[in-house]
C-alpha cells in the first residue's frame, strides 16, 4: 500500500471536518507534514473522481463534494493503491518448477488478500473516520 492512500484519507478527513470553508493544499499539507506538491497530486486525483471540488483565486481551495457517509475506505484504496499488494517477483528460472510458477501462485494468493482487504475496508466510511478523529479530541 502506498502513502497516497493515507494522504487521501487524511485530506478528505481534514476537508470533512471543515465543511463550511475552503481549505488550501498548504493547510492540508501542514496537517499531514508533507510537501504541498504531494498533497496537490492526491487532491487532483480526488477531484478528478468527484470526491472534492475546488475554487481558484482569493478565498479558494478545496471542499468535500459528496456525503462523507457515502465514501468508504475501499473506494479510496482502489483509487490510490489497487494492485499495490501484488508481489514484485524477480526474474526466475523458467526451467525450474518453482521459478516457472512462483509469480502466478503468489499473484493469486495476494489477489485473494486484496479481496479480503476490500471487504474489510468497505466497512469503514469517511464519516466513521471523522467520528473516530472527533473521539480522540
């Protein structure tokens, strides 16, 4: 899993907790302690897929575009990280039964793992993440 997944959840949660105002990429990057360019990349992806909207210029920024209870963590995972659990196998000896078959065997195992991860992540919406953050105050 890559950091885009956690940065997307961080960004969306930040926006969800400020529903009445626009938030800039600088504000979000400061919260996440990453360079604004990294956040802008993630925000661009989220905007392209309709999770957030933006406004340019003075008073501009980003805000949530959908109901937080409609977005689950699997939606975000698929957008940012799908396939990242797949093993990276080096070149293997195709003349060896192990070398010839290891990549396909591991691919199927990790595909199943990703399916199970999906079932688990579908149980958590952004609203639940926001609620958990609020409980920590």
